C-alpha cells in the first residue's frame, strides 16, 4: 500500500504557541488530503478536507482561523494549530488519496500534540 | 443520533476465540462499508471493505453487511494476540468508495494468550 508520513510524531508546546504538523505522501501524488482529530478512546473526527492548490473545506464547528491548512503540493499538506491551548491536546491524523476514482485513503501514523 | 454507532467495548477474548464486531448506521445512502484496524498510537489501516449487502472473506476475517437492517459485522476467526487493537467501522459519504469517511467510535479488542 501507499505510504503517508507525518512529522513530528509527538510534540509538546506551551500554551499560546503555534505548532505545525506535516503530512507527506511518499510514493504517490495526493490530490486530496484529510485531517482528523482523535481524543483518547474516541473515534476519528474529520476536521477538514484539502485539495491541492485550493482552500481547505472545514467541517462544521472547526475553527478555520485556528487550524490553518495548506496543501501547496501534491505530496505535502500542513496543519498549523495557532495559539494552542490545553484543550487542543489530541492525536492528529492525516490521510491522503490520489485523484483516481475509487482509491482509498491512506492514513499517516498520527501526531500526538500536548499543550501545557 | 450518530450516523454510525459502534460499541466501544472493551472486548477481551482468549486466543483462538471467534470475535464479532458490529456497527449500525442510519444513513441509507451508504454503499461502501469499511473496517479499519488501529494499533495504539498509530494511524488506522484498512482491513477490509465491502460493497452493498453480502459477505466478504479474507483469511481469518469475514465482513458482513445487512443493508435491510443497516447493520455490519466483522468476524475474526482463530484470534491471535497480534489482533489486539481498536477496530473502527467507517462509511464513505455519497455512496462512493472514496467520499469523506464517517467513523464509528471503535471497539477496543484484547486477545490474551
């Protein structure tokens, strides 16, 4: 299967700082990338969908000014959590899909964010 | 009511047992039904998917879909300790195989030796 990487795998930051998480498709071109958030023992909740070269589409209740998503190339999307607070502490997972119809989403290994 | 409901468990079984994992859903537009396995602190990986109603078998895993009841199941035969993980059902929107996914809550499974 296709490989999706995330960096960093774990980050600890102080409240009020911004954190950037990278999602890369390593062996295919991802026209669409998805960002999910997962709280402990809970399911994945879709935050936003991003298509290469266009603005991300955010799910209801997700603050677009707080969670900045950039999908500038076919292999890289970034999620920036701005002015992070302890309640933003979570497991952030990206997935990527190529443009071919019927292709599945391939998930990254996730990034654990802890905001102190 | 959530679109996809899944009993979170946890479920603990002895090695070799048959495991049954289930989800119900409310959106009759769903056509594809997926099962993901997620190990602790890792991203989900696609285990199986089925289209419409019926059964699909892959090794020790069997997926069943009953669209009339809006009920899907994943069976694991001869369960192994390496099967210990969280199992998530998921359904893509729009009746396609690649729409945005709605996940169930996930069932935590532990298979003990």
